[in-house]
C-alpha cells in the first residue's frame, strides 16, 4: 500500500481534454472547538478531569517533550481528547511528579496514541499508565503502509492535511505560544477517527489479532538501557588506539554528568565532534585544549578544567583498564564473521533471512515487525540440538517466545526457521573441476 507524503497537498487528474491539471488541495485539518486554554492550576485540572471522566469512549492522548533541548525526557504538555469532552491541554510541570486525579478520570479506557513507545515513559513519570492501547503508527506498519507518520496517515486515511511546523519546538518554553498550542491540539483532534478506520482495515486484512497482541505487548514497554552508551559518539571510526577510546569515554561521561545537572541536551554543552577532536589530540593543559582544532561548543571554555581532568584520567589509566575496540554484548557475534567462524550458522542465517524477508513481503509488513531481527540471529547462532522436525519446531518456538516474540510471530516464522536450521546442516558441495576452471587459465588455453 502506497502512502501520501506529508507535504504533498496537490495531485493531478486528467481533464476531459486529456491534459493533467491540479486537483483541489487536500482540506486542512482545523480544530473543531478552537484553541483550548492551558490547564495549569488545581481548579482547571479538576474541571478537565471531571469532563474527561464524564465522557465515554477511548482516550486520544499525546505528549510533547523538549528533545534536543533538555536532558530529561519528561512531558512538558499532555494533550487529551475523549468523546464530547473536547480537547484538554495539561501542563504537568506545576503539578509536580504525579497526576492522580487525571489517572482516575481516565480509568481503564483504551488509549489511542501515535508511536506509543515515545510517549509511554514520560506519561508514566506523572502516574499515567494505560490498561489497553491502540497505536496508530504500529497499526500502520501492520497494515503495510509505506510511511507511517501521523500527518501521512491522517491525509491518506482521513483525507485531511496536518501542519507540522512546530514538531521540533522547545516545549519547555513558558508561556507556550498560541500557535504551538494549536499544533498540539491538532495531534489528538482526529486520532479517534483514525483509529476507527484502521481497526476496520485490520479486521479486513485478518490482522486484528496480530494488532491486539502487539498492543498488549506495548503495555510493558521499557526504554532499552544501552551498554556503554559512550560508544555511540559520532566519529568513533576515526580513532586508532584504545587510549583514545578511554579519552572519549571520560569526556562523554563528564559531559553527561554536566548535562544531567543542568537538564540540557549533551550536545548543547559540547558536540560529539569536539569530544573526538580532544580525544585525538590528547592535550595536557587548558591552553592546548582550547587551541585544539575542532574543540568548540558553548561549554568548551566554561568547563575546560573538567575536560582536561577527564583527559588526564584517561592518559593515566593502566593498560588493563582501557576499553576494548569492540563493544561487549551478550548476543552472538556479528553475522559477517559467521562464514569463517561457523559456516553452518552462516548457512542457517542466510536461509532464515531470505525466508523471513519473503514472508514479510507476502504479508505486506516490514520484516522487523514480522520478527525482531536479533531473535533470528540468536536462534540461528545457537538453535536446538535436535533434528527431529517436530521437536525442533517446538523447541525453536519456545526459544523465540523466551526472547519476547508474540504468538502470532512464532506461528508464522517457526516453519521457515526450522527449514533454515536443516539447510544449515547440509554442507555446500564444491563444483566439479571438470573443465579446469579452478586451475590456471593459461594452462587450459594451452591444452
């Protein structure tokens, strides 16, 4: 299924004379009840909670954070819409760390979110936890839409165009400008309509049970905790020695501490490029550091003593405490090494990858939604030992479930993965050299 680009407002149609002419622009989505006032006092919150509790049906909900501006991922605005209660824009900052009245008002009704994994953590921080979810982005993936941004789906399914000019705004700004509030309110204006259309389409495609399992799985979503997050510093590939890696680690951790204390995004103190420049040059004093080509940023000079202390610490580390070139992990090695290290595993993985790609295409969904690629890598690196097909299928299914695969995924992918395991047991036969193709071409010509 092909989706319409967010910024594509015009299409072409053939006129009666056969010439292409612009079609009328897609209607712009507007607020049905005007721009709501901010809820930022106890009295206003009580009014909002009473209205939401009295309404019926699912709750459209969204949250705005200050990504790119703040270290924290807290919500700086929460938008809600339910039934005939209208839209409510709640500023959670004046209410501290919890909104029990709002949680009680929402009860156990279904939440409708777009890209739930982005908003669930910050909503939990203020005591808001759903008991059931409908995620319009995830539904779009399951339905085979090529682009699943909210504006794209609203335009293609609901037939209305959304403005997205404030998507990267600093939502920690106070007071919030009125145009930003309109943008925020529009994000929940048609979520219920979008949900209803997509729910019907899931039933039509026979994917409603898949969606139910996926949405239930989201209820327990927790952001991944990265191992050695400093390794994601941009430009790491330019470093040559483990001592430089230690410098990156020390500088990254220093910057992270400063960012957490000030609640600003780390890149606003010094960028990754400055960390790489300092780790490459390894200056030993403030003057040399500030003279280092590429070392810049708002906090470069202000925190120069912290940066030089971090570099000195890295320079003095004993060899056995220097970080390794490759990150540590609990999974199998990278598949590109399998052909040499474990040829049978390499054959299994290649067969499994081809089979899952074909299966995903047949079911019109991304392969990563069919099955998490890491689950396939783990299963093909260390599959069950049995080669009885039924036992192998049962044990592979249990292995996938232990990783976190949902029942619908296990049912679909287990048969091709069983085949991939059996394919891996078959050594690749060498081609017969009956035409001298493996010898010296010159010798063949001479004959």
